[in-house]
């Protein structure tokens, strides 16, 4: 049973266990893993089914880079059943860390309302449901919690975010405004509000955002507020001031997010140096439960739009941004990388059982989307993993989405990503250099896997969507359906940064969005000057 109300039986008293858990936590924090392991061993001997002990051991194994052991202890904690709020939140995070989706789906409905309607638990549940591409479930959790805690600005903001992902923009705006009425400095509400469609010109929030940005102390909050201020100033046509706000946002984010350009350059070099073992022909995957369609490219290149259009087809299911393939690589390497891929996984890849990786991926995704012929996986950064994907999943289809390099990078520069995603996007030079590395790697993959990667450009999709989608459909081996063009009528939820834009018909602006910022963007433009959409 995932939920247990039974007290610990036998062994160390509960108060003693809690004291020891604190000791282990402190030992891990100070890097004394030998001491942490010694205390943890004693606790496991006394209380082998105590969920807190098992969760703590899972964390210890993660810190010691024993991915499979850490995953196993998480599963043991799930089977043992949680007893309090702390264990509930820890287990939820651990299950997500290891992408244990069936267990999450089983566990979440069993959480009693006394816990699920706690503001902290509800916010975490909403975050997990958004990540799992289930904004309706996210909305239900935070609405239930808000009914009991109407004075929570965070819950009001989270309701607005779920409604944004569902395309209910007017309702979302009301909840963001209610969040700000409760707490005028709630940074996430300001940021999400700034992304909603504008009604009329100008902005009514600039003065308030300037005030809250100057007041903010935490770097993460100041950055979000500065990004929101940039968008408001941009909408009002005050581009010089908007550039200053964007510069503040990026510099503040760089205080929060670590990034090494040298480590990144080494990563790309290692990928291009992988042995040319090739991939099996697509026909060798005829017994798969579905055909995976990987939509890859730079973030903000239009991958969400392409998936949204494809999902209008009766045989194509939109999976969203899935981390299932990365999870299979981590399991194969017995190593947890903090991002989509790292050097250690590449180094371990020579010993991978690619058939097992492919089977694990298919089982994981098929659980969520049973009976589908095609399922899209639009995690953009899977472009890094194409060498592994085409060996593990020989029948996979690869769609590479590209957009004008400067437009793509400027769009990334204006977006606050998570601490583990797009770490390169807060400095113009680092961002441009990353784009150049990505561009070269895609050229490498095309040479390595001729005919396996179908290129789609945003410009072509916007200029003649029907013709471009017909070419995509032919590559996938399905008949083109006109419903694929009806982006505005598609009710599919969207939980990415493109949740607003994707519900409009694709179009090209009369002038590039970055053009009013050309002087500010000189470092970026100069480094990308020789790169065009030469696909």
C-alpha cells in the first residue's frame, strides 16, 4: 500500500529514527558519506521498511552516484507507504527523479486530502502533473487546495498556470491578478501574466513591475520579475528599456545557474567521436507497440508548434516533452546526470545494451499512451541523443525543427528556464557558441544516419503549412489529414513556454522580433552571422 497510517513497528523508536535521519542528512550535506552510510545501515537493520529511512538511503545512493540502488530504494519506499507530509513530498520528488511514472500514477490518487490539499503538497502535485502533460489534473489539485487556503498567492498563480496550459487565458489572467492582489511581489504570477495574449496596445504593469523588481532580494525572484518587466516594456514598444531589463534578468539568472562552456564543448566533441556503429533499418522494429516520433532541435525553434499540428492527425498522439529516453540512459550507465546528458553517460555507452534501452523506453511510454500508432516525444534536447536513439530504437522517426538562428537564440534569451535546462542561454556569447555546436552536431548526425532525419523549417511551416505537413506525413508513412492545420481548434493541452503562441496559426512577422534589439544583440548576431538555415 503506498499510504500507511501504521506506526513503525519494533526497532528504534520513532523519535530516535528522526534524530538519526537528521544525522544522515547533515553528514550528506557536509560530504561525510562514510558516516552517513554507517548510520543508514544501522537504521535499515532496525527498520528495514521505514519509508523515511528508505527515502533517505535513496538520496544517499544518488549522492554517491549509485543510480540503480537509489532507484531501488525509492521503489521500496513506495511499497512501504508514507506516513506524513515530509515523506509524501520526498517520495513524490524521488519517483519523478527516476521517471517512475506508473508508480506516480498509482501513488498520487491514494494521497489523502489532509495531505493533498496542503498548499506545499498541492503545488508539488501540480508541478508533477504539468511535467507529465496533465494540466487538468494539476488544476484539480490546486483548486482543491485553494478552496481550503484561499489566501495563498502561490496556489492562485498555479491555477492560472494550469489554465494557461489548457488555453483558458482569460481565466488564467484573473487568477494571476488575484495572486498579485494577495502578494504584489509574487514573481511567478508576474512572469506568467506577462506571457498571456495582450488585449490592446501598451502596458499597465510597467510601474508595478519596476517597483517589485527593485524590491526583490532573492536572485531567482528578481530574475523572473526582470523577465516580466522586459516583456511588458517590449509590448509597449520601449525597446531600449526592455533591453536593459533583459540584461538584468540574464545577469541575475547567471548568479543562480552554473554553466561551463568548456565542459559543453567537450560533450559535443565526445558525441561526434562515438564509433560509427550505425542503426538498424526501420523495418526491424515492426513488432513495437507504437512508432516513436522524436521532434528535436534547439529550444524555442518551433518544436511545440510542430507537435501541436501533428496531433491533429487521428493516428498521432502528442506525448510532450518526455524524459523516458534519458532515464533509460541513466539506468544503463548506473549514473544520474543533472541534465539530459553528460560526459559520464557517453563514456559508459560502449557497454550499453541498446535493445534493453529501446525496450525500456517503449514500455515506459506505451504505459501512458496505450493503443497509439505514433507517439511524439518533443524534448528538443534529444538532438544530443540521436546517436543513441537510432541504435536503441531503429524504427524511430526523427523530425528536426529549425528556425532562423538569431530568432531562436533571442527567444531563448528572453526565457527563464529551469536550473537544469538551457544553462547556456543567459549570456549572448555562450548562447551563440552553443548554437554553433548544435548546428555542427546536426550536420554530423545527418552524415552518420543518411535519410533518417527529416528537416522541417519554421519558415516553410509558416509560409505553406499544408505542403510542409504533407512532407512530414510522407516521412512518417501516414496520409496527410487537413485537420493537422487547425491549430486554433486543437484542444490538446500545451505545457511548454509556447503554450500561448502555439494556439495561433503559424506566421512570419513583418520584421524579426529581434530587430529592434539589434544593437544590444551585437555579440549574438556577430557570432551567428555565417550560420543560416542551410538544411
